C-alpha cells in the first residue's frame, strides 16, 4: 500500500503509483497484505477518506474474497475466533485481550490431486468465498489456519508441503487470496456502490490448472 520500514526493497507502492497516475494526493481507506491481490479503495479528499475509514471500522463496507485452501471445508462455515493484535513485526501481542473476529466461508468448488502429502494418499483443495464481518490484521489467514484449512501460498500461517507442491506443479509463488468485491455507500453521493476485481492471471491460471487435473473433483468456476 505504502512504503514502510518492513519492506526496504520495495521500489514502488500502490499509493505512489495512483498518485502519479492522477497527479493529485490520494488517501488510502484500507489496506491489503502485500501478497493479496484485488480491490484497493482510495479517497481523493479528507472528508471522503474519513467517511470511508469510519465505514470500514464499524462494518459499513461488505468485503468478499476468494481463496484456494487446503482440504475440503464444509459447504458453509462460520469462523468465530477472537484474535489478539499483531505487532508491526507480525508477532502476537499476548498481553492484550483478544478481539472479536468473525469470518463467513462458503465452498465454491473442491478438487483432489493424486499426490501423496504427509500421511494422506491424495491432496485435497477447495476454492472458497470468504466474507469477514470484522477487520482484524491477517484475519482471513489466521482464521483459515485455525479452521485447519490454511490458504495456499501463505508462508506464515500455511503448510510448507502444500505451498511447495503449488510452486513446483503450477509455478505459483503467491498467496492465493484475492479481494474480489467491495460493497459500500459512495461517501459523496450516498448511493450504493459495488466495486469488483476479477482474479489476476496468475490466480486464474491455478484455478484453470486445478480444473484440468485427473481424479475425483467438482469443476472449478
């Protein structure tokens, strides 16, 4: 999103690129992890920025994500698991009280690869829709780990064996998490607004590759 001391090697960032494209100051209304693709929302003036930031803070903006996860989750799952805050270095602040965190999951498709991993004779994966109703840091990644369905490509909360399989078989070196939709009230006009972002080519390529594998599976959209 913007330059920080945690990413010294990053030469460009979303905030800088958008500012240079528009030639005006921009105000980030929320953030995504650097490894997550999808919708980013900016304001062009302080008043709109304040309204959007408040809407994010108090649940006034609906968020939809797509992810590929390990295993086969149930068709519908609500993950209600409080989370403690993280430090700037990503460490859990154990001294603080855990905050309420809720994520709704819906399984869109399931697939199975004839590849033994750990003690299992085959590797199962699912394409899921995630809708967080709270906005804790790394909430989706931490919640999916808690549910034993970590997101593929997550080097912090995921499973190394599955991440390596996706790198070797599909050339996938990214976190398979994509912010696909925001639903909000336009801060100036007050009209309903929906913003969609299709999965980028590298995400879509993995979905397509999973569809083509032999073995029992449900077609991935």
